[in-house]
C-alpha cells in the first residue's frame, strides 16, 4: 500500500481519540436536543390528549375519554417528571409508545427506515453527480457562458423551496405527463422524482464550494508548474485540481448528509413517501411527543455519524491532517 495511506501507531491513536470524542459529543448532543424538544412541544396550542384522540379518529372526544388518555400516558404529571421517566426508559432502548398507534416508537421508525434510506441514498448520489459535474464545467469555463449558466442554476436551486419544487413536479410531471405516481409505492423508480427534489436542495451549496476549491487549486503553484511542463488543462483539472479540491469538499458532504434527513421530512410528505420524515411530520401535527423525540434523536445521531465518517476518511486520505492533530495534542 502507498505510504500515504499507511497508518502508524500514533495515527491509530488519533483515530481512536477522534472516535471517542465524537461519541462523547453524541451523548451530550442527544441529551441537549431531547431537553429542547420536550420543552418546546408542550407549548404548542391545544391539549395533547385531545390531539391524540383526534389523531385516532375521535372527532368530538368526551371529558372521560380525554381523562383516560391523560391517565394512560401520564400527561397529568409535571413535565419534568414526564421527561425523566422517558429518559430512564430511553437509556435502556425503550423510546416509549406512540400516542396514536400505541406501538413502540423504535418499531415504527425501523419499519419506515428502509424507505428513507432509499430516498436519501438516491438523493445523495444525484447531488454528488450534479455538483461535481457542475463545478467541473464551471471551473473549466470560468467567466464564460457555461459558468454563468451553472452559477444561475446554483442560485436558483438555493432560492426555490423544496416543497414548492415538489408540488410543481407533481402538478406538471406526474399529473401532466403521467411520469411517476402521486402516491409513491416506495420503489426505486418512484424514488427518482423525490430524490431529485432533495438533491436540488443541496446542489447549489455543494457546487459553489467545490467550484471555489477547484479555482483555488487551478491557480496554485503546483498547477502552474504542471502547465509550464506542458500538461493540458484537462489533465491539470482531473489529475491535480480535483483530488486536492475534494478533501475540503468532504466536510460539506458530511453536513449535507445530515440535512438530507431534515429535508426528507418535507419531500416525503409532498410525495406521500412512507418514510420516517413524513411519519415525523404527522407526529408533530398530532403532538405525538415520543415519536418526535425518537425522530430527533435518530436525526442527531445520523448527523454526528456522517460527520465522524467524513473526518475519518479525510484523516486517512490526507496525512497533513494527522500532523495537525498531533500538534493540537501538545497545545
């Protein structure tokens, strides 16, 4: 193996320290987020017990029915007591039961997780392809017409809300031309349109950042030396500029993976995609606190895990980052 990718004993310690640090951050983040969600949701308008009954199909609940629900889920207890009861169960893997379905939250999420993974993976691939191709074209034709077109598309993608784009696609593509289904059956073919909407959500920022990294690499000394030696512009772009520009780009990709899950909540609702995103939106409307809490914790863990993965890949690819970590240890 190339010495660049070979890990020494001290390098392994850096990886281990990074992983342990992120695990500690994950616990603190999950704890803080759970407190925040638990404190904000009960402040919403309306009575939780009434919303639970209406979500179950009871249009005009009686006082007795409302009181029964309050007793069933302990809603009469102080908020702090409710939270710590939930936290005690969550520490043992029990995220309580849904107010609406009376099923375990973890079971509900696990049943819908494959659909969300399929959608997020398809969106991730589309985002990666669009952003890399867009940035490459933009950097190659810097200041020319193709560059201006890419710049316009990136700004437009950042300005148009994802739900509006989804509604337009449903109206003109699905209903107008019959491509796709209004109610998705969670198949790969049906994932194309919602994944495209999700990809557009992060296409603009990914392309702009990679374009800036490419332009910086193309104007670097090693690129100028390669050009002086007779290397073509295409070789400089692919052989020298792109590999160096991808490393900073990895950080943006890690953050983008976390945002895909947040954007999926809106897109899944628009396209009737039976994933955990649309499930969370329904839970918020019904004030189904255990489901919302479970979704937020899951999203937080995915965000931290994706960033940890990107950091490990970056450390493995670039030995200079390991040197920086070693120096930080003694500061």
